């Protein structure tokens, strides 16, 4: 498989895991969102730690990488907290629609940070995919713009976080180390917030929280590898596959049957992904030789 194909596969896998994570979050009941956030990252930290130990990489970090790791962690934590806040304080459809701006901000931040070029047809397909996602979620924006604004800047922060992931992998930082640093940073950051409103979960809720963390770990690993394998401008459109998985899980677990507008949206999303795959596979200019860092990032 090419690096791009690996990136697409990883991003679709990530979407599957994050859609499954949302199912477990809902099944966990009335546990505060901040506790769900902590479990999400605590399990991911353990999984990443095991991966690092098995690879014999050690838990030390190069001094020159700490700045980017911190920026990735700060942006990722802000994006995660904003998303949980928005889900708790506005319609889920509205929060989901705004969160789907992340691929736009990932491409924008890649242009700013990595100087990656965006082809006009790629921009057009991503805009069409975003329009299709609106058909699926059918947002009805509320007069209270506070949570919406927070979610908007959370999506912006998440877009920059994913770009920093690609920059770090290009610099030769292993993906498990990126995930471990981010997860540990996030856990420490939310501890004071948990102390303000801690709720003891039942055994059933604890099981759902653990499943949430495991699903999130799979999604986090997959998305970290995805943006390490390929530029955001080539693969970020496949992030919309999460809507398709969510529709399937909604039907299976909660008996939610999508309406005809949603099915039109699903068809447009699949068409956009297929068009992106065909157009990006056309012969072009020979690629420049890969740098040692990029080769290590794709390994």
C-alpha cells in the first residue's frame, strides 16, 4: 500500500472507532462530560505506554520536539474540551455540524505550518462534503451563540493539533510517543475540573467508560497514523465517514432511522470520497525524493 492509501485506511478506521466511542459515551449515562474526557485519555495513555514499552523506545523526549508536542497537546485538549462542552450545552446536531469544520481548519493550518498546497478541486470536494454533512445533521442553530462559538474555536484548535501531528512525524517522533504525551497532558489538565464535580460511576457506567477509552484509543492511534502517512489535503475528506458509521450505530443501538435528506447526504459523502480517490490518483509530476524524516514518518 502507498502512504496515501495507508492514510485513508487509518482515517476511516479512526472514524469507525470515534463513532463507536460516541455510542459508549451515550450508554455511560449522566456521568459529567469532564470525567468521560478523563477516562478517554487515561486509557489511551496506558495503551500508548504499552506500545512504547513493547517497542523499547523509552519514555524520554528530545528537547527540540517538546515545543511541538506541547502545542499539539494544548490544541488537542482545547478542541476536546470545547467539543464536550458544546455537546452538553447545545443540540447534538448543531455541535456535530460545527465540529465537521475540523477538516477545513486542518487543511488551512497545513497550508500555514507545512506549506502544503491545496488544489482547487480538493477545496471544492471538501466544501461539497461539508454541505452533505449538513443534510445529514440538519442543524437548527440556537440564539445562544456562546457554545457555538466555543465549538468553532475548538474545531480550529483540533485542526492545528492534527497538523502538528504530521509535523512531529515528519521530524521522526514516533506516533505512540505523540499519543502518550498528549494523553498524559490532557489527563493532568482536566484533574482540577474533575475535582470540582466528581460523580462516582456505577459498575455498568464504569464498564462503558472503559469501553469509551478503548474505542478512543483506537481512534486516536488511527488518526495519528493517518496524518503521519499523508497530507491533510489528500485524506481529510474521509473524516466524514464518521457520519455514516454513526448512522449505522444509531440504527443498531438506539433504533434511529435516518430520513431521506440524510440518505442524500450519505450518497454525496460517498461520491465525494470516490471522486477524491480518482482525481488524486491521476498521473502528475514526479514526486520529489523523500527526506529522511518523511521516510521515517511513513515507516
